[in-house]
C-alpha cells in the first residue's frame, strides 16, 4: 500500500504539494474533435492521447482531474477508457474525479462506491441536497470531496451570490463544509474567475484544500488566486488547467508542447507562491 493511502485527504494534499513542489492540476477533459489528427486515426485514440499527456506532464503536476462527462458521452467504452486512464496515473499524484454528484443518501452511497472503485482519491460534489447527500463520500478519511462552493461559470451568480440573513450562499456553503470536515477530508471548489471572493472563502475555511478551476481559457486572474487561495504556507490549493495544456498544439508535437506549457504554468504559480512566502 502506498503511504498516501493511510493519510487523511487534506494531509495528503499538503504532502503531495510539498513533495512535488507544485499546485498544478491537469484536467483530462478530452474532446475527440480536438485531438490531433494523427492520434485520432490510431487504435484506442482517447486513451493514447491521455497516456501521452500524462507521460509529458507528470513531472510538473500534483493532480489529474478527469471530467466524467467527457467519458460518459462515449458510452461503455468511455468508462473503460476512464478506468484505464485513472489506473495509468502514477502513484503520488492525486486523482480527482470531476463528477459533481449530489443526490439522496441511498443514491449517494452508490455514487460514492462507483467513483472510488474507479480509483479516485477525491471527487467533486454538489451540496444542494445537504449532509445526507455528502456523507457517503467522506466516510473514508483517506478519500474525500471538493464541495462546489463558488464555481467559475458565468451562471454562478444566479444562485451562489444570493443572500440569506446577510450572508451569500457561497459563504454558507464554505462554513457548512468546515463543519463537515470532521474527518479531515473536505475541500472546496472555488473558481479563479472570482479572484476577490477567493480570499473571503479562504478566510472562512483556512484549513480546507481548494480546487481552483477557471484559469486559462476562462480568464481567471492567476496571481490574485494563488496569493488569496493558498494558505499562509502557499499550499492547500490545487489549480486546474485543461484546454490550455491538452490542446496546446494540434500537431504531432502536441505532447512536447503540452509539457512545455505545464512546466511554464507550474513555474509561474511557484514564482507567485514565493512572493507570498517573502511577504
């Protein structure tokens, strides 16, 4: 058994960040229409693409995050590709299933079983149905969740900023997630497209790990997010990039270019972290 399998999820996040000196997560959200032409013509092209991306970027990442929708859309073969992709990720790198599940307790238990049986260390969950929809995902302290708190999409303003007794809904979700963190395995999804609010959420949840999407193609402010989203040690934040790394080149050199882009982004993030450490 790998050492990390015996650690609480949030402790594991911190340890992985320290060992790999990275906050970077690559989202394996693979669209067959965007895979380079020379790959799509090969046998088993999506898994081959994932494999080559992982081989090219593993030196620079702390996590990979497949979004299940891209695999579910492929039917039974998609589930097989997903399982083989998760199994291929090297030990010591976090495996995050971006599933956004949320349902009543009996159904949530089946969702949790299916996702963790695939090999994920953590999954994204929707808290709208409350504790009984979340609890099955946090029974094992070695595995856990990133609760949707303040998402990166434009429609996040439809509900997440609504106020109740003077508090925005995303504040309430952050506070509730701190309460749910009794086993040390709850984190939050906080979008980089809300840089000012990231600090507010960090103040509410100083010890929780953050999964931060929305940089790159969605236009999030990287420097503000790194400075505001990490803890005082410059840790406990996992910053996701998908399209800018996966599709950095449409040519046969795509893996080499993806490697350069992931290293460049990892280094940019670390430069910002060092600024925080010297303040």
